[in-house]
C-alpha cells in the first residue's frame, strides 16, 4: 500500500514565555510520519517530546507559548488554522491517549458519558445512539459488563480500566493520527504490557498512524516501526526500528541503548550517562549533547550539527557519526 | 374607647365626662360622685355605680400592673350609694384627687365583659368601654382596629372605623403617609417638618403644651451646690437656638416650671442666653476656669435627645465647664439614674416630664420634695428646701383652689430662682395627616381625640 | 446505614454548638447592668411593684438556678416571654423568621445571579479588561459599608425619586432595596470565589484533555469546568446563607425590615434577655441546619465525597 | 520581603491600595494639624449647612465642620481597627499554633469553641459584649477584637497542620529541637505570608465592624467624630441634609477599599496560582 505522508513537520519551534526569558522546549524539529506508520519519539524527560505532541494539537495557551514552523497534516498546515477549524480536527482526525488517566477524566461525570459526548457533540448522534456505541467501544477495549460500568465515576475504576476508557475515547471517531503521550508510565508494571497490546491492536484496526511518546526504549522497540530520538528540544536521530537498534549512529542513542538491560546479552554492568540535560533557557552552542558526549570534539561546540540522511532512511545530527566504530547490537 | 369619670379639656380645665357632678366633704376626706344616666357599655350593659366601684378597686389590686399606682393608694374605701352615686373615702385630704380621675388608667370598664375576658384582657378589650369607638381587634406589634359605637351617649362620631398601624420608624411612617397608605401619623421626623408644612396635601396639627424638657442638676455635687453656679448653667445654654436649629421649631422655651394651664402657673423672667453673665457668676462662685461634670442622656426616647445633649455640652464647654457625655439605651439610663445620692455617678441628666395628671401636685411633689430622693421618688436633684417642702405638703391638703394657686405660685418662684434644673423647653406634640382629614382635637398633654374627626370627600 | 450514622454524628455536633452558644449568651446577657424588672414596672413604679415583678419573673433566683430552668424550658422550645411585650419569644421569633428567610433567599439568589456569571466571565476572559473590571467591582463590593449603601439607596430611590418605600415591609416593593444592598455585598465574595475556583479547575489536566477531544469550547467550559468549579462555591454560599439567617441586623435596622436581625438589635437595646437568647437560639439552630443541608448537598453534587463527613477526594 | 514589595509596586491594584492606606495612616497621625477647623467647635447658627467654599463638606447638626471631623475621625477608625485585629491575632494565633501542633483532646475542645463562636453572627457577639461593657472606645475594641479570635485560631491551625506534616518539621523534631523552638522558629515564619494577607483584609472588615456598631450608637461616645457614629446621627437628617451621611460613608469606603486592594494584591503575589500573567 502506498505509504503517503500523513504528517510533515518542518522546522517547528516551540518556546515557553517566562518572566526570565524563553524556554526553548522544541528548537527546530523536522520529521515525517506516513499513513498507518507507528513512530516512537524517545527522550529523557524535559527533552520536549510532550511539548511537541501538544503543540501539534495546538493545545498550548497562545499567551504563554510562541510557536513557529510548519505542521502539514493531511495536506493542511495546522498552525495556520483558526480555533474553530482546529476544533473540528481534534478528536476526529487527531486524538491523544493521556499520560495519567486518573487526572485526565473529569471526576464528576460518569466515564461512559465522557465517551458518549464525543458522538453527541461531534457527530450529533442522539443520546441513546451515543450510549450504545460507547458501550460497544467499552466492550471492544475489554471493560467487563460495560452497561453497568457506563455509569461508574472515574474514582470507582482502577488506573488500567481508566486508561482503557481513554483509549476508547481516542479511537471513537476513527482518527487518522493517535498521539500516545507515555500511555503506560502512570500504570503499574503488570498492567502496562496488556494496555500496550490493546493500543497496538486498536490502532491497527482503526488504521491510523501513531506517535508513541515514551522515555522507555523497550516500549519503543516493541511498538513502533520507526524511532526518533529527541534531546533538549532537538531531534538527534531517526530511523527504522531494527536499523537504529542494530546500528545507532548518534552517541546519545548508543548511550541510551547501553542503559537498557539486554536478556540475550550477558552484560554485567550498565553505563549511566554522566551529567544532566542542559538548561533550555540558554542552551549551550553547537551540539546540545556535547557536554555529555564521550566522542565529542571541538567541532561539535562550534557548529550545530544538522539532521541529515546519512544512510537510506537513517537520519542523524552528529558530525562525528562516521567515526563511531561499527558496533553490532 | 374606655372613658374616665372626668377629662381635662383643650382649655386645660377639668370637666365631668362619665360623671355628672361631685361634692367634697368639708374635711376633704369623702367624695360623692354622681354618674351620668342612660350611658351603655359596648356590651350593652348599663353604666352603674357598681361598674365605677369595680374599675377603681382594680387600681388597688396589687396583682394588676398599674403605672403610677402609688397615687391611687390615697383611696381607702369605695362605696355604692345607689345605682348612680358612688362615695370614695380617702385616707388623708388630697386636693388633686379629682384630677387623678381624669387619667386613662382610671377608665370605667364593664364588670360583665371584664369577668368574661378574665386574664385575656391584656389582649382583648371587647365590650369593655363606653367610648365613641368600640374594640374590634388587636394584633400586638402590628395593628389595633376600632369601630364606631353607634349608640354612643354623646355626640355620634363621624368616622366609621379606625385602624392604628404600629410603625416604629419615623421615616417609614412619613413615607407611608406621603404614599397614601396612611391618613394620619404621629410624630413625623422632626427634620422634615418644614418640608411637610409646605406640602399641600399634608396638614400638621400642633398641641400647645406637652412634655417639658430640662437638665437635672445634682445639687449635692461640689460646685453645683452653689445657686450661682446653677444659674450660670441656665445662662450658658441658648434655648432659642436649640429649639430653632435642632428641634426645627418643634418646641417653646419655658417661662415657668409649670405648663400654662396648671394651677399656680405664673410667667417668670426667662434666663436669656448670656455666656458672659454665666462666666461672671462662675467666677463669683469661685470657679473661674470651670469644672468637670458628667451628663447622662437617653437615646431615641425624647425628640433629638442625643443631639440636644451634645449641644448643651458644647454650650457649657464654651463657658469653661468640661462635660463628659454618656449616651445610654433606655433601660441602662433608667437603672443608672434611679440611684441614692451616695451612689449617683451623674451630675447632669437630660430628662423630660410629661403632663400626666393635670395638677401641679404631680409636677412638683415627687420631683422636688426632700422626702422623695431617688430611688423612692424622682427627686434626682436631691433638692432640699424646707420652704418648698412645707408649701407642697400644705397645698396637697388645702381644698380651696385659690389658696392652692397662691402656694404653687410661690413654689414656682422659688424653684425658678433656685434652679435645681437647667430650664429648657416644652416639646411640641405633632400629628401629620392628609389634608382631607378634618376636626382632630389636640389635647395639651400629648393626646388627640378623633370623636369629632372626619375625612372629607 | 451510613447516612443515619452520619446524621446522628452531625446532629450531636449541632446540639453541642447550639448548647454552647446559648450558654455563653445566657451568662453574657445576665451580667449586663440595667434591671429588666424596673424596665417592665415602668418609670413611675414604686420599689414594691418592681420587687413583685422581679419575683414573678424569677429574676431574684440565683443565676445557676435560672440557667438550669432556662435550659429545661429550652428542650420544650419554651423560650420564655419577652420582657417588652410579654408575648412568648417563640411566637415573636417565628412571626419574624419568614421575613428574614424571605430577605435571605431573595438577596442570596440575587447575589448568585450576579456573582456566578461575573465570576465565570472574569475567569474565562482572564487577564483581559473584563477580568480587571469584575475584580474592581468585587473589591468595591465588599469595601462598601452595607448600612451606608442602604442609606444611599434610600436617599436616591425614596427621597429623590419616590420610587421605592424607605423601609418597612408589606409589599414586594419593600423587598427590593434591602435585598439589592445585601446582594451587592454577597456577590462581591461570590464573584471572587467563583473566579478563583474556575481558574484553579482550568489548570487541571482533564480540561486540557477535554479540549484535546475537540469538544466545542463552551461545552468544555459550561459542562466540564463549571460543574467542578461550582462545588466549592456551593459551600461558600451555604455558609453565607446560614449567616444571613441571623438576619443582617444592621441592614434590617436601616430598612426597618421586621426580621430576626432587627429583633435581636432592638432586644439588646431594650435589655430583653429572653428575646435575645430565644432569637439567637433559633438562629443557631437554623444556621447549623443549613450547614448540615449544604454538606448533604455536597454529597449529591460531588460523587467523590463519601458520607464520613469528610471530603475524601483522590 | 523586598521581592514582594517589588511585585506589589508593579501590581496596579496593590499600588493604589498602598497609597490609600499610607495616605489614611498619615492623615490619622497628623490629623490634629491638618484639620481646617476644630472638629469639636460647635455653633448652632451654622448647623446643617450644605457644602460651601467655607465648609467644603458642609456642617453637621451641631454646626461643626464635617471635613475636619472626617479627618479627625480617621484616627478613631484606624486605631480601633488596628488594635482589635491585633487583639484577635495576638490571642488567636498562639492558640491556633499550639492547638494545631499538639492536637489531641485540647485541639478538639478549641475547635468546638471556635465553631460556636463562628456560628454566632459577629455583630450579635459584638453587640452583646458592648451591651455588657457599655459603649465607649476601649469596649468597642475588645468587642470587635474578640470577634476575630476564632478566625485567627482556625486560620493558624489550618496552616500549622499543613506545615507540620512537611519533612523539614519532622526532621527538626528528629534533631531533638524543643517543640517551642519548632513552633516559633519553623512553623510561625511559614504562616506569615497567608497571615499578612488575612491581617490586611481583616483591618478592612474591622473598620466596617466598628462603624457598624458606631452606626447603632454603641461605638465611640459623642462628641468624638467616629465615622460610623456620624452616619448613625446623620441618618435622622437623611431627607433634609443627606451630606451628613454621604461624606463619612465615602471616607469609610475609601479607606476600607485601600486595605482590601492591598490585601488582595498581597494575596495574588503570595499565592502564585492566582497570579495573572
């Protein structure tokens, strides 16, 4: 099937206005996402991945945030739309699976109603029809005796159950793009696997693309076709999953992989990355990873490496990439 | 509604009402009173001597709460001579006795209805009286409704029905009158009298005498013992300005201790406002730079009482007397002035004295006789003047009106010179009605009669 | 079962509070100078008359004995008789209670009608001119001395324009000025409280999530946000309504509105102990009941609240 | 502390509030120098004059100059407000601190008493107290001050409970610091920000409370010019000389507005969540 481009982000900048200056959360990001493609955006907290996600949906308060660049989605630049047009797209063409279902659902409304309201307000269905579809959706995402659960309040359900509700909301209008903002990080480990499985199942069934935002390379490896590594507001490397896992070209990606314990490799020791994420108020010149990069050289401080396609569909932003010895992972 | 045996008419004279006539025994101990014939109570039973005996004896019954009961204790025995004559025996000769029988609480009630009502009498007065209007309904704190008594023995009243509404706030009363909710109101807000006077559809009625206002002087307190100081106080206060500027003209400065229609009234030279003379008198008495006094005043009891007290204080300050004002609510005020001499914390009290029973005895005896120091009387001044005591005791006994007149005149002269009080003014009693209301009788003692009144058109 | 247990617990608390108030007031008032017996006997009465009345009223008994007798009568809702009018206090208070309730209801509903929309407007249009103006209104609202505001209304509407009565009760016209006066004061609190509450809810995660579902803006605002924001507003209004049941003593005095507030003020001035104690007792009862009802309403409006009486939100 | 000051000066409302408050305090302190006439000098011949050049705010029923009385009156209103709030705070805060810190049955009793006192409408409590103590300045202050105690107990207790559970207090306990030191060295400083807000707002309501009692005639005794009493007396001339009521009311409103503006500005500055932009 032809893999047309669903989402094309070019030089996206997202700065937060504060009394002490601008925080450059997303500092020039470019990447594409094809139809039905699942791409993970991996990065430590504070790398700007969530900011990116919410910027796509234009959910930032304009008075607090400065956004520039292009976000071509399904042929139209989302940043140029006015609020009404954006409102139509949200929920129907793009939807989000929230990070923490406990705070995402409205505590004073039954969960079923929070699903049904999508159909009532976005598709003008009658309350009865909306309720029926919502109950079918709840059953689809594996919620036992959905008719009764329809009227439960969020505080009466477990974290996992609430995330299933959130997923059913995300897929309700069969959107083209689902953004999953660390969907499992707020859940306990036993539930995480099943929720991921469910998410993949429904995304494939609905045929939408997915942007999986996570800080856990394991999740990314398991879920996505393509992986994009972000650090301090910049994209450092993008490539197909197998390609990037087998041959990480950027020192940061390599360091990330060293941190992940491998079952089939009997590593004795894991190598934590020294130092910490730079201050985004006044980021260091040149490559942002420079202070923590074991392979750094003086060129890295002068010129800011641009993201270039060094191998077939394998992009990296590091001037020293070719010098890294082949490492087979 | 309920009529007494005698009544003080508009001219101040005592005239028979339910009584026909009366004779007094030579020793002044026995009063024989003839009752009008053919008078019926509202419950239809005839007015008889028996009813008079019943009503007067009630006044002596300790279980019944009677304001000013001690005056009536002078009656020893009441005897029914025949259906229309009753004889009253007194314990001692008491010249003003007849004036006692003009008080509203000496009203004659029908024994038959009184027995039927029992102690409901404090709420329901059906059939009790003989007056021009009959009792219909009384809702405490809200309204009292009266109806015309068609078989009234006297001139038939023109008004069919009277509804008294209880509206405590003067401004609200005034607003209701102007809005037409009421035809008549008592005591409109004094500040608005000039405006009301100019208002075409409002008519103002003034009584030519009522409550006299004065400042009690505690004559046992240091500097106030000296008559010159007390006179200085009288010169220091500008009564005309207070009446004109604070009471808006609703009063007349007094020229004698007695209202004009009392026996023994004699117009005396008033203490003109003369601060220099006051200072001079103070210096003579040895207080060139004044002294400190405390003035007690009620709040809301008399017309602009607080404001007048403040004005008096500032007048006294102008002649060097420093005044500490204590404005007290009524119960505290009453409690703190009824103190024996040694416990009195006041030197001056702003006080008023109503007309009540129209006989000079009641104006002077309890207030100036040395036997009546508070708390067992109303001699707040702790005034002790043997000549006045002698005159008052004498006047109480002598029956001959001329002789009493001379005695009370003498008392007036002594009091006026001795100044146990700062003489001020007589508050006018004002009633405001819509211009359509006619023929209201304004008695000279804060009361009005509606028996002749009517509403035009 | 939980409801019953909860009610019993609250009723006991209520009894304790009311008992406390009446006791404090009993001792406060009975220590005041001024002698009710003399007041009742009247100005010219003799000492014996005063004595007979003092005995009749039992004012000559020692204080603690009077206290016990008063408490026993209280259980039978016998609040004794007013010294001024002699009628049972319970009758006088109940005759005036409807007026106070009427005034409380009308001023509270007016305050809510003014306060809540303004509060929402200010919160939604945060940092705009409107937000600023609304804040100015609310600060002015609770800086104006109520009794002075009442007088100014009287000057304007009764004296100058002769539109509205200067005071008293009877027709609905009489109700207008007093309720507007109180409503302005109350709404200034409600506006600020609603605004703060909405601002707080707007910061919460589920609002952003609701927007991410692409729901129309005013659905998110008036359905999701408002429902959450109005819960604390309910509590505040409940408390204020309870306080209003004491009648706004000063406002009622200014407008001569025959409510409990004016009755309490007049009784205190006339040293009419039974009247003061009786009316405060009834008020305390009403105040506690209103609090209880507000808490119960709380359970209905906010599903997270259990009946242990404590708000147990996640 | 100067950080808050810097923000306060930038905060529009706060600045106005601060100016009004400072203005009124200075007027009160210098009142007997800046009054055009002697506020007590009465002369009935010039009573009830409406505002004129000679008497910019007119004269009252005794012929005294209203402007001078208002200026002099600020002394009473502010003095009453500051002292009564001080009484409320100085008694309420320690009780709140101790009761919140130690808890147990003592806390339960204190709580019940505060419930009772808060249930009584403030005005009735004040009225009853003034009825016992009699009218006058000091009694008025005590009556209003007592009214504030429960509010401060509850406020301090609330904050103490919050602060008590924080780690550094637990740490301080472990270091073996005496409870007394913990309360007054650690907990108290934390309570100051919310308290300063409450103090400023309460001064506003104390002025209103004092004026309310003055209006009913229970406050400062004549001839002293307390604003509430002036409005109370002026009330009977409302139809004929409304200016007697108008100007003292405006002064009252202005000063209370000042404190409220200052209080709400401080509230915004000290509570970031409400901060605007």
